[in-house]
C-alpha cells in the first residue's frame, strides 16, 4: 500500500516546486505564523489578535502595492502578481482566525 501512495505522490508533486505555489505558501505561512504567535503571546486576547490582523493587512498592502510594484525587479511585479501575494497574506490571516476560533471553542 505504501508503494502505491508513494507512486501517487511522486507523480503528482511537481506543483510543489512551482514558484506560484511556493510564493503562496510563504505569504500564507508568514501571516498565519505572526497571527498565531500574537494569539499565543497574548493568551488569546481578541483585541490583540484583531489589531495584529489589521497591521498585517496594512503592511501587506504597502509591501505588495507600493514596494514590490516599484522596486521588485527580478521578476518585475505586475498588479496581478501583487494582488495574488496580497491575497496570500489575507488567506494566512483567515487561516489563523479559523485556528483561533476552533481553539476557543475547544476550551
């Protein structure tokens, strides 16, 4: 059985090396990590988590639509690429909120 699973994963794992996938995971991962660190360090203080959400979203908007749009040149970033990266940050925030809410419900 493991051989079949390994063969299936091997033939379908190429997407994990694509730049778009790696970029999405990076943006989602960092935003989620920052949010969950805030939740952990604040003992699930909702006010702190809300502030962290807003700060991350504002920072992500500035980074993607001002900095990356004007200064990231390898490869040059267009609006669509920046929007995708920004959506990744928002996805990370949303994922963290799902984890936070589940944790609160399980208390």
